[in-house]
């Protein structure tokens, strides 16, 4: 009985991972655009882009470890 929920839980958390991955990807794109539009050297914008990039790469690694397939 306990093992019957394993597949359902994995599927649910994989879907959450995919949604977080796409949100992080969108956030990274916005941060890159903000950095390109900035006229001067702004540390806040650069830090925000690096944080978004780190989140995106972490979620990408996690998806590879879990072998998540996007449909």
C-alpha cells in the first residue's frame, strides 16, 4: 500500500519542478533584458541576474538527476 503512492508523488513533484524551472527561466530572461537595458554599471541588477542564473542551473541539474521528461 505504501509503495502505490510513490509513483503519484513522483509525478506530482516532477510537475512542480517543471513549473519552477520555467518560472526561473522566465525570471532569468527578464534579468538579462534588464541588464542589457541598463545604461550604467548597477550591482543590484547584476546580482539579480546571477541569482536568477543560479536558480535556473540548480533546477536544470535537479531535473537531469530525476530524469524528468517535459511533454
